[in-house]
C-alpha cells in the first residue's frame, strides 16, 4: 500500500511539473514574440546589438534601424542611455517610440554597465570618474561617422543625446565636450540633447553651470525633472527656508523651474517665473576658458518638464515619454527625412508599454520554468537522491503562551529587516553601535543560559546557551567589523551588490539567532531535531541538490539566450530584469555566492520551520520575506507624496533598490516552500535561490571589472 502511494504521488508530481513546464513555455514564447513585435513596431524596425571600440574601451548598444533608413536615406539619430546601475534595455520607451517615428536610435550601455567595458584600471574610489563622463560623448562621435546619420549642409550630423539620471549627466557633459571639440574641428557632432532625471549637480564636476549652458549655444536642450525625484533638482542652501534646511536628505518635493538653477537654464533671473513644458529662446553666453572668450553667445531653445513622479518612474512613464517625443519633434524640425511618414503621430500615441507588459509575461514564465525544470530533474536517476525521507513539520504552538510567542516572533521577523534596512545599507557607525551593543547583550544572555544549564544539569540550556552565544557573537563581529564585510574592492566590484549582501548576511544571522533561541527553549524539549528543519547532512542529497539547481537555472538561461538571439528581447519589468550576461558577470557572481548563501540557507530553513504545515503558509512565508520592506516603501513614498518629505529623506538610492529586490524575495519565498516540499530538505531551495538571484543581481548592475586597489 505504501509503495503504491509513493508511486502515485511521484506520477502526480511529475504530471504537475510537466503541466507547469508547458504553461511556462507558453508564457515565455508568447510574451517574447509579442514583446518583439512591439519592440520592432510590428517588424518595421530592425533591432540589432552592436559593439564598437573607443579610445576608452568598448561600448555596446542596441541599434534601432527603421525600414528604409540607411546610407541611401540617412535619418536623424537619437542616442539614449540609462542611469547608474541600469542597462540599455531600460530605455525601451524612447527607443521604441522614436524608431517608430522613423528616427534611428542607438540605445547605449554606458561603460561598466550591461555589456560595455572601460579598458583602463579603475582604482577603488574613482569609479564615478569614468563611465558617465565619457560614454555619451564617445557614442556621439561614433554615430557622427556612420553613413546612416543625416547631416546638415556644413557636415554637422543631426544627433540628439539623451539619458536618464547619470545618463542625463553624460548627455549634458557630452554637449559641452562636443562644443570644445567643435571649436577645433569646425563641426558639431551633437545637435540637441535632453537630460532625464539629471540637473547640473554632477555635471558641475566638469564645468560650472554657466559654462555648460554657454557651450550648448544654439542647440535645443531640455531637462525632465520629476517633482519627487529622490536625488536632484534641489534648491541651493541659500534658497531654502529654515524648515527646509532642517531636512537632512533629498527625498522631498521639488520644482526645478522654481530654483535659481532651473531659472538660469531657461534664461530667467531669480525673480522670474518660467513655466514647465514651454520652450524659451535663451542667449547661451560666451564660451570662456581661462578668461578668454572662445566663442560668442548664441541663441538656443531651452525647456524644462516637471512630471509628478519619482526618479525611477521617469523611464517607466507615458508622461515622461510624451515629453521626450515632444522635445525631439521640436528639436528636429526641418532636419528629418521626407521618408519619415509617421512623424505626425501624436506624442500620446505610444506602444512601448505593451512591450513592457509582454516582457513581464515572459518574466513570469521564466520563474515558473525554473521551478518546473527543477521538479522534473528530481525524477531523473542520481538527481532524485536530492529527495530525502519526509519528516513531520515542527509542532504547531498549542497553548496561548506559545501562540503569542509564535506570532510575536513572526511579527519581529517581518519588521526587523525593514527597521534595520537603512542602517545596514549605509553601514553608518551611529546606527551600528547600538546593534553591536545589543549583540553583546545577547552573548551574555547565552552565556548565562549555558551556566544555568550547567548548574541544573539541563542539556538543552547548556548546549542551547552556548550555541545562542556563538550566533550572537558572530552578529557582534559582523556589526563591529562592518567595513570589512563585502567592502568595495578589486574582489567585490559591484557597489550596490555589496550593500545588499551585507543587509542579507545580517538578516540571515538575526533569523538564525532567533531560530536557535526558539529551538532550544521550545522546540527541542518537544522532540525537534535538525531533520525537522530540513537540515540533513547527507552528501549524496547535497550533491544532487546542487546539480539540480545548476541544471534548472542553466536550462532557464539557455532559453533566455536563445530568445535574446532570435527575438532580441529578454525577461523584465521596470527595474527587475533577467538578462543575458557576459563571462565577467558570471565570474563576479561566483565571488558573491558564499555571502548570499548565508541568507538563503537560513531563509529557507526559517521559512519552512515557521510556515510548513500551517494554513496560509505560503502567504506567511512571503510576508516574512517582504512584508516589512513593503511597509518601508509604502511609508517612504506615501509620506513623500502626502507631505513632501519622505520617511527617510536621506535614503535616495537604497529605496530604489527595493523595487527589484522585493519581487525577487517574494519569488524566493515561494521557491523555498515549494522545493522543500519536493525534497523534504533545505538544500535544493537554498542552492537554487542563492545562484539564481545572485546571478540576476550581478548581471543587472554596475560592474567595475577592472577595479584595482587605490
């Protein structure tokens, strides 16, 4: 009877995995084909990946070539690029819409992002002096030499540069560098430019605002600055009132047209009241170097758009895309090709969001595919050794006291990663000191418990106290030596991955400490062992689990690479992307695997220990992973929009990182539960979550592969 039941269960599980695999493939193929259709404006635009060498390295881009465009019918070229930590695929809105209107688009990866690489060594601490300064300038010089680029009678090409965030800074600086270059060559390579989510703050590292504006000369130049941009468009210290000066941070309401900087850009004095969205004719001022005028003042059009949105919202926005289309239409008046039949399309007539929608459908399919592939692989010879004997779930709390303690622990576990998020991401001493003091207190509690157990001859307290003290001591060391854990270095070369890794390590250790305390105080006296937590030190099971994880993830990425090669799209939505990678990404991901394994191993153990066998277990598991972080985001941005000041005004970048991290952690929670159910142990979900989400993170952020010690 028992053997028959096992066979039926195995067949049922296999059928379920096959069914899930079929559903996932339908979602991936349907989503990718439709995403390709919208990306190519229903196959009227050819999209190819290009790569070109510059004097500073290698730049990669997507070339959007409308049907008929080329050397025989040159067109204006729009070069667009992403911001810090992103890749070229995040500029699909302007790429799709402008190529749809007959423009040639070069969608660029800046140096050390995506598939582009800086050639020279990058000393630690100097990484911000490389990629954004030169990427757009080098790309414009490349585009100016191409036969498909439309040119004016004097030989100057019709090229517009645009970028989001640091891509915007790159665009602002590129126009300045182009002007300096044109004073020697006699022709400009950049005809117009618009910065999205970028002001003159970083660009001032190259030249002051007045000289940047002077260099723009007769070009048409625009800026899109959201009212709730987390970083830029702030008032100067002299412009702020007393209340504003007390706010330590930039996640606040702002209006760039009302600042001295914004007014100067539009040609107004500080008392003026320019309007957003209106083009103004502005005298640029003379280009001056070391007190010598190199070029007289020129008149050019200037415009500022101020959408009611945040910084990352800019590149996922119909409003911002409408502003971009409006800008390009104005900038290229009289410079377009007669063959651009769709120039008259209304700026609100947009289809890029459907590409994003179907990219998302394919993304969902990818995550389903990995789970289905793992389920099927578990049926294969040798690989089925990953499945161990089943154990009963840990006993549910029975008494009122036990239930109260259980739900209190659940609530604490939900909230603590969010409560410590800002402190751990920034590693600020002021926040870490109370944490390591608290960890020392926990060490003392563990020692006291061990001494009590020794005197009373209680094995649970004696051993449990020592283990708890050891875990707490490890927490203390991680807090006290925070600057030594995943520091930016020639080994750990991704700044924000380092931040997330530290947060993950601490979150994992806190969860482990809490689990240890509950185990020895409550669970072990009730008969719980490591097997009840799914921790089985069986080498065949561990090895088979590792192999299943590698094969399942590998199969998913083989499918992704094939889709990318044939259809030119990947799996993504907004800031979350599963994209193809280069060897460098894989090598760097391997360095981070041990760090993230700490988190995902403890996470898998903890989620199943606390939710397996309980009603609503999957929901509780997801809440444990993301509940607190979602609350953090809701309060951060809810207060920003409601009051004009965020919960943590100084947390500009870290909050944005959560937009991709939260959905990954939600999927990881589901994997942790489902794959545990299939194997009866923690190894497969821990390995799979570690490898998959580390690779996703490392392939989708800034990677300074050539980093060397300062």
